[in-house]
């Protein structure tokens, strides 16, 4: 009995010490504040596996597993001229790129893709992407009026929101089907 009380007492002390430490460091105690501009993507807007496989096949990245995170963002000025435009972004971890998957303007509804394979191939060659190795500038001032650069803060914000509200899809390695 005495052993059980001592064990509980030590556990309770450890918990109290941990709570005290967290209270002393507010940034660790509080959850990350949400960003109302970002939400979990509407499932209808997410690419299906055949689209992602076609995307990976088109760029020759089928030999290893690939992980994608999708996040939906509602844009407001100055990011867009049309307040309320909704963008679905895809963060491709292994390829270190961010792609604009689809965009819905205010008053419009998303029209599902009819040709997933064709959409995947066209996404692979789209200009709506940012290379996270070469297209990231240290600050907004360094981005300037560039249409190909984004700031480090923009990338970190997108990654954080992906972790908080994003939808992750993993595509295992595969051998592409070749048609004669």
C-alpha cells in the first residue's frame, strides 16, 4: 500500500511540475491560435488518388511514397481583387513544392473534375507552383513585385496551417501502367 501511495505521489508531483513549467511559458501552454482564413478542404475539391498518381507519373516520381497536404484558404484584399475567393493549395512534401490546385471565385460553386488523369498531368506542368528550394525569399520586402517568389513567412504559415487543419494524402510507390 505504501508503495502505491509513493508512486501516485511521485506521479502527481511530476504532473504539477510540468503544469507549473507550462504556466511559466505561456507560448507552450496555449494551443496555436487558429487562422480563420484557412480551413479543412471541402472533400469535393480534393484531388482523388488517380489524379495524384497521374501527377506523379507525369513528373517521374513514382518509385517512392509521396505525401501531400491540402489546405483551403479564403483570400481577401490585398491577396486578391475579389474578396472571398477560395484557393485549394497542395503542399508536396517530397517534391518541396506548393501547387495551386483549384480556385473558386465568390458566388461560384466548385465544378468537380471529370478527367482526373488529365487534370493530374496538367497540374504537373502548371505554372501555379512554387519551388520551396529556389522560390522562397527571406522577407516580403525581398519578394517585391516578383510573381515567382514567396516569403519564408508565407511558406511557414502555409505549413503551420497544413499541420493544424490540412488534409494529408499519402500515395505509396507504384509502377505506372503503360499503354501500348
